[in-house]
C-alpha cells in the first residue's frame, strides 16, 4: 500500500558561505581565479567557511576564515613554485595560522611532491593534486578542533566537484576581451592585501616581499630591466644601444630606490597604532562617525638622470 511505503526526501541544497566583501570580486581576473579553484572552495563554503583568493609568496592561494579568527591557507607548492595553472597543481599544502599568534603554524595536509629522493614520502603525496583527500583532511582536523561550522552531510562527503567547474552564478567570469596582465594583477592583489592589513607587523611582512634585497620585487625588477637592456644591445643598432642605456638607467634607479628604502620594513614594524580617540560627552549617541583621514599628496618624482652616451 502507498501508506506503507517510505520515501527518502531529496537532500535540500546546502546554503553556501557568502562571497568575500572586497572590490576584486567584481573583476574578471579574480572571478577567473575563483572559477579555477571552485572545486576546493565550494565544498568548504558548503561547510559554512568563508573563502577568498589571495596572492602569496609566489602562488595564488585559497584563504579560509575560521571561527576562532585563525585561518587556513591552501596553496600549491611554492618552493620551487608550481608551474601548473592555478587551481590544478601537482599537490596541495594546507596550513592553519593565526594573525595574532605567530607560534600557531600547523600543517594539516601536504600532498606536494618532494624533490629530495632521500626524504620519506608522505602518505598524502600519493593523492597529488586531487581535491577530495584535501577536503577530507580539512574536515577531519577542523572537526577535532571544533571549528567546522556545518559538518558535511552523508550525501556530500563522498563527492568533490571536478577541477575547474563552472563558477557559482554570483562569481561567474565574463570573457576578457583585452590582454591579461598576470604580473600586474599579482601586484594589485598584494596591494589589496596591504590595504586590508590590521597591523603594522602585517604591513611590514608585505613590504618585505617588495624590499628584500636579493629576492624581493624591486631587486628582481632591477634584474629584469638590466636583462632587457642586454637584449636591446643584441640588435647592434644605434637605437638598440640608446634603449639599452635607458633600461640600464631604469635598473639603477630601481636599485637606488631599494637602497633608500632598505629600513622601511623595520620602521613599519616599529610603528605603534594610535589608540582610538575617546568619545566626547557632547557627541550624540546616533552621531555620524568622523570622516576618514585624507592622505597627504605624494612628493613629486625626481628628474631622471642624464642619459649616458655610448
């Protein structure tokens, strides 16, 4: 009889954690990165974890906010950097960190291949770039810590979408008709991270990425212009030599800028944030907040040095 039959209700769609709240969400390059990482991001958002895409030391990473203010960083290998496309690495590394507790650093998962043949192989390395074992390891550890807002339901836990699926409708990328500036986008992402830092120590850490005298961005940018100058000389034409001098001058200016700013990182780290001003008794309870401070205009650039003659 129909009354005796039992029916299994269809599982209802799981609400996803909201998208991050910053301007990059509406840019095609960020949407494309989100799409490429959707097979990692979507299962985590289904567990109530808010995710974002950020640029790390040399790779695009997934940053996952946790309820105790710590966070996960899910990244491809970065030493040496992965040469595979974003979202499809040869392995995944997931770490847990805390912005205010530098002693908290925990490796939750590491399936990156090892370059040292004598090192013992980690069990996760067998999974390579597969996302499902990564999600399962994160599930297990966050459940142990009590940091999993919405544990996976039975019908969810056995399936992770394939790599690079269609993006969620709220972050679907649109075709980009113009050229893609990967390195400019990476630096823009670093600038956005700087704008979003909550301490001078975090800002100093980002300055270190730019000003480190050997591997920092300025040092490498100087090397880039010097190499471009050498390439211009290969033409063995007058304009090639003139261009090589201009590029060599640019390299020298960049290195000089690096020398001028060599203590900027330490000076930034030593800054103490201003304590919030006490509220005046006469201020109404519903008064509007003070407007943000206006930054002083930047000083004009110095005139470039005179061109050397060949």
